[in-house]
């Protein structure tokens, strides 16, 4: 069995941990440069504020009622690390999927006490970090995603939902769920499935796997097997378009050399940038992680991750690798032999809907067009001449990291001069 642990309104929850006055209020977190709403509390959703709504178009009445805050990636990244540290107390098998989601392996646990174990996990995360989470438990990752969705949507589950592959409750859920709402099934794939008479997740589960593979892809075939309760999906198989994109790989041998880690992350970052451009997206932030091998108990253990915000949403490999390099410099520790590293691109937006800024000069637009032409040429050469025909070396130095964050809350957990102050009397 595997559990998906997903934080509730993660960015908003992080802000509320250190500012209890935000509890019960409409709260929104804004994109880089305070442009549009990228995270909403339940109260803000109830006011009709849509995801991606531009700040300057929000009605004055809502702006007066709501707390609208700048993205505080330093805080969110560190709170994500803390949540996953707690998850590590409940299982040695924790896989980070995104900044607010992780899969937790439950093999070897007593099946009869899984729900109670996950309730304790949920309560401990809330107690130790202040972050509320929902837990979905199932035999596969795809079913765990659905279980998590039910856990958060249905109060009767009290935050923990367990789905068995062949249970009547699972069948009822799959029969009601549109196939396009499944993890890993895009809208266009859903349209093609509809032509075959497949409209629901249950109909996809009952489809012929061989035909699905022949007419679509091996990934969609694996989703069919996952819906039937047979584990077949790895995290890299399902990088959700418009949400996040991850590239990672375990090393052939353990290494503690900084240059080897840098070379691996440079390759992962370049590959992620290529995929980003391929799906027509831009990233607002980059997350880098490192970890040792948890199964080699005689080795000293270390694992960490860091989120680096970008000055503007980008698909330029140079800019993304600069963020990767900065993260590695902060994360690396001597004395450890690392087994795996990876790069995730976060808060993806459609390139065609890129937010323009009145503060950008004509020079910036010229640079952006040059970057677009350069990246297109690199992708074309690598596509036609073979991967890595054109490689990227060290990222550019002296990148501009400063963002316009007029509503930024303190970075309580990562800056000594921004620690919370408590007054008495």
C-alpha cells in the first residue's frame, strides 16, 4: 500500500502557521512580482476569486476584505522540508512529488491498522508543523491520488481515505469520475478516449490494456493497470502539465563529489527545460533536491531540498540552470555520499498567457525574443542531430534574483533577522 499526503492550500497554510490572525479570513498568495493569485484559501474561493486572477482586477471590496500576500518561496520550501521530515518518522520510504505532495510507502505495515497509522501521521504533521494535510491510501499511486481527493472533499473520512482496488466504494467513485480528471490524462487524450466510448475512469479501467498502449501510450496503459490495483507508475512517468515538471535519477554509484552532483543537476535541469518548452509552459520557480541512500544504514544520512524563485516566469535553460546552481551551493554538504538528485520546475503557466509587466523595458522584450530564438535553435539541433549535440556548461553568473514582493511575509524559518518576535505584557 502507498499513501499520498497532500497539504491543504499549502501556501496559505504556511502563512497561517506564523500569523494566526489569517485563520478564517480570505487569504490569497500572489505570483512573482505580485501579479496574480496563485493560491487561495477556502474563504477566498467562496468570494468567487478565480485561480490566476490579476491582482489589479480584483474588486476593491474583495481587496479590502482579503489578505493578499507575496509568494514566500523560502518559507514554503522550508515548511515542505519540515513536513517531509515528519513523514520520514512514519516510513523510511518517502518520495517527494511536489512542494505540497509526497508519496509514503506503507509496505510491511499491518493492513488492519493503516487508517489509524495515517491518522497519527496526519495529527503529528499538524502538531509539529502546523500544516493540515489529507491522506489517501491505496495499492497504487493513481488510486492513492483519488483516495486523497476523497479524503479532502468528504468530511466523513476525517482526512484519511483508504481505497481498495476492487471495493464497491472504489467502483462507485471511478464510475462517477470523468476520465480527464484522472492523474496523467490530459484533455486531448480524454477527447480521443471519448471517441472510443471511454468517458469515465471506470470505463478506462475496464478497457483492453494492449489496445490502450497501441492507440495511445505505454503510460496510459500503466494507468489502466494502476486503476486495477497493480503498481505500474513511477513518479517520472506522470509529470502533470501546467503544475510541475520533475527530472531525477539515481546514480550508478554513490558520490560525494560536488562536481559530479553539479554535472548531474545540470543535465536534469537542461532536460526539464526542454520538456517545459515542449509543452509550451513557463516556470516561476525551481526546486532542487539531494539525498543519500536510506537503505544503507551504515552510511551517514542526509537529504534536503530548496526552492528558488525566478525573477520572471521563464523557459530559458540558462536562467533555470542558474537557479539550479544556486540551490546546489546552498544544499551541498561534505561528508556524505549521495544516491539521487533531481530538479523540479514549479508553478507552471501557459506560455501564451504569460503575464506582462509595465515595468519591463523594451530591452527586456528584445532579450526575451533572442532567448526564444536561441532555445528553439538548441532544441532543433538536439532533435535533428541527436540529444546533447548542444550541451550547456556552467550557468551565467550575476543573475538578478531580486523580485518585487511588496506583500512578502517574513521568512521566519530561514533568516535569523526575520525570526518571529513575541511581545509580553
